[in-house]
C-alpha cells in the first residue's frame, strides 16, 4: 500500500524539462576522436583477433573436425563418443554414425583451429570399442580448413 501511495505522489510532481537540463555554450563544444585500435605487444598476440579498418575483430579461420569410418567400432561406440566429447544428442549421434558408415567420413564439428585440434586429439584418445574384440584403439579423425564463405 505504501508503494502505491509513493508512486501516486511521484507522478503528481511535475518537473519541467528546462530545469533538469542545461544548454552547453558553443565555446564548450567537444569533438569525439575515432578510437585507435592497436595490437598489444604480448607473446600471445597471435591468439588475439586482429582489428579490421572499422574496428571489428577479424574472424578466425574455421576448421572441420572429420571422423573417418572403420569396421572396428559399433554405432553405440560412435554415438556414445559423440555425446561425451561433443555434447550431441543421441539422435544426432545416430545420424552422424550412419553418415560416416555410408559415406566414409562425416564432419562432426566446425570451429577454430585450436578447438578443432583439441577435439581431434580427444577422439584419438577415446579408446577402443569394448563391444568388438578386434577393436584395438580409437577411431581416426582429422581436421581441415573450411572452404567458401
């Protein structure tokens, strides 16, 4: 109830605009300089995105993580690996497993080069398929640069 009364009182107070704002004299005009973007001189400067002419960071080149087919891993292995390493839903994992089985390869992720290398290495370290006795190790994976726009 107290909030309602306070709101009504605040609405009834009329403050003219000219009392709240003052005009700036012409002699006090200011100019705004364009921002200057410089690249810091650090040893990690290669990781930082470079600025373009308009001050926006240049996008890093994208890379595909490619999973290669073999006969030593089951669909369950591929689906489980994709869920654990990439966070893909079981349905997405099944579709990717089917595509790698039919076409021989599938792109499982497109990202920056550093992240793609990490994911490729995680696939290589995932281990053998426990459901197939002849499975001696992880699936093969590689990365390649994205082409086109």
